[in-house]
C-alpha cells in the first residue's frame, strides 16, 4: 500500500501564517468603486444601502489611498473592487490596483475585461443557467453577452454564483456548463444574504442550505481544483455551525469596506441592512477557517489522517430541470 506523501504548498504556508498571526488589521479592503450600475438585479444589496450620491473622483480616491499608505493606515495587501459596476470606472481601478499586492474585481460581465495580467483576479457573476441568470439579473440576453465577454477576455476569469431561492436548481447545470471553458480557471459559490428591504422570497430555508452544502461538497470532491472553496469552509456554512462564525465576524472585526464617497461602512460590504444571522457570503467563513486555531487544527488532522469527515451520498449523474 502506497504511503501518503506530505506536500506543503505556498497556500499551506500562507495558511500557516494566518494561523500563527491572524489576518493583518485592514489587510483585506473592499471598495465600492461607483454608485452607478447598468443593471438592477433582484438580489443586489448595493442599492438597498443609504448610499451617498456623491462619489470620489479617480484622482481623489487615489490621493486618499496614497494618504493611507503614507500614514500606514492599512497594509495594502488585498483589495476587492466592487460597485455598482466597477468596470464603469476603469480609470480608478487602473491606478488604485497598483498600490495593492492582490486585487479582485467583481463584475457583472457586461463590459469587456481589461488586459490586466498582473496582481488582478476577475470574478464574473453568473447566477444560474441562462434562464435563471437573466431572471435574477432582470436582463434578457445578458447571459449570452457574458459568454462573449468571457470568451474574448484577455485573461482567465473566475465564475461566481450567488445561490438563492430562484436559482438553486441550476447549481450543477451551471457548474458543468462552465467547467471546460478555456477562459474559466475556477468556479466559486456563496449563498444569498437576506437584506432587510429586499423580498424574502430570495432567501432559502436552513434545510435547503444544508442540502446545498452537501451538493457543493460532492462537486468539490469530484472537481477539487475547479471548485475554489475548501470543504472546511463549506462545513462552516451549515446551519448548526454558521452562527459561531457570524456572531464574531472576522471581516467586520479585521477588514474594511468603503462606500463610493470614501466613507468606511459600519459592518461590511453588504451594508447595515444585511441579516448577519443568515449571512451566506463566503468571505467570513473563509477567514474564520484560516484563523480560528481549534478549527484549523481539527481540519488539518482530518485532512491528513482521517477519511473525509462527513459521509457523502454516492455521486449521481446531474439532473437538470
């Protein structure tokens, strides 16, 4: 019987750093690039916030960031550029991204992807198969436009799927549709976070959410490199475990989110109207999985010395409704 070999990757070393020292204060930053967008999606939190109409000009934002750098207010490790639609202000991101070591740009895919190959990852939101995506995004024909955007992109992209009550049936169908696309490097999911002023029809029951964790876990086991979420993170998002993460949100405590006028948000990028008890954003669960020492130790032992810690149902061929 062949012995299991221990192999340490750069990602393992990074996880070791976070385990020992935690996330650096404000090392993770989210910036709402603009209060404008060409879409009005059913699940969008942005326009449910009390957003100032004023937004900083590109030069004003750049000066603000330079001032933070001079005063060492933030360490400029990672920035997520969101909106509104961030690619409406490429000039701002083009300058600002060079100040950060890593950048993530979350776009709706209706604008061409810039040729930024250094220190940038593009996340394109695709919320279901064509029918469900266009329903959630309130825009017929958008799915086909996004296909063209991704095919013509000068850099590989990540597809990001926000699961809600309208599109959860198409999780596997959408995943497999994009799995072999040459310009899609990986796929990630999170769950819709209920917003106080949005229809609760989008929110899923805890039972449904747990069943989706099972489904995503099976996809992760079958396609570990393509699905960019660790099993440990998925396990934390279960109904019986998630509150210990959200009751002391690492993002709210250690990261910063700025609105388009440059003002820090009170909690996180989702704004004050987000229901934290039912949070489905993957970020706080990911951060917790890397910094909560008992969890890290337990997950490491399970990874190296124990068989998969939750018995999975046998894999079946996907059924597409």
